[in-house]
């Protein structure tokens, strides 16, 4: 093989091999459920942090949260409209995510904001866990999708009825919702 031909083959095939390898490493598994994650960071003056995952299931989206640094008791827990936690008080996250123009309500109410996930309940150590399937959230359906929005945890309980936000007080933690790798199974 002459040198030119060898060089031509390398020029054509090496980049193809590189692209193919990269695609295999990062490609989402189309048969696995979509998954998203929000890492919660404390707002100014608070110590609340945690992780929230969202996984597509047959009848909705499974929401799993582990949060620490709370005061004991219930704390409002919502998807807010903007994926922007940059303000010291997380006011940059905007209002509750409400693409269907409904009133504020409980997670199981007929009328609610899409972002209304109710409360997380912290134990005496300030740790909260939540695991439920939400029937309003979506990771895929265009205007209902929560990807690129934010999760906010509040100082007080969401009373599930006061308008427009359940009277749940200051924002103590905030995290942007992004796509997570989904090809390692349902976890
Ligand atoms: Cu909120
Ligand atoms: Zn709401």
C-alpha cells in the first residue's frame, strides 16, 4: 500500500471510529425510562441540601427526595418555573411551575399547579425522605416538562390551599432540574 493510500484511509476512518465510540459512551438508552435530577443547595443563611430524582414510570413520574438540614416538620416542596437558583433567596426561580394555569393545591388535588409536590416531612434530626408517583409532572410532554426548571424547599409547611403558593414562607434550598443518565436501569 502506498503512503498516500494509507494516509487517506486513516483520514477517513479514524474520525469515524472516534465519533462512534463517543456516541456509545453518551447515548441515552431509548428503552430505559427517562430520568432527571436536581441537586439542592442551601440559600443564603440556610444549611438545607439534598438530592431529588425524577424517573418516568408507567402512570407518571416517580419523585424520590433525600434532604437534610431542615427544621423538624413539614416543608413546602415544589417545582418552580425557572431553572435559576442564582439569587441569594432563590427568588430567581420564580413562581410555582403552572403551565396549565390552575390554582395552587395538593399533589393529589384535581386542580393544582403542575409544580405542586406538597410537603417533605423532616424528622427530629432534620432529615426528610419522599418517594411517591406524581401524575401531573412530565419529563417529556413539551409544555408540562419540568426539565430545566427548579425544585425549591421552603422554611414552612405548604398548607395546600392558600393562594398562590401555600403560605410556605422563605426558600431554604434550590436546585435546577436536569437530565440524568438513564442507561443504568431504573435507579
Ligand atoms: Cu415553592
Ligand atoms: Zn403551587
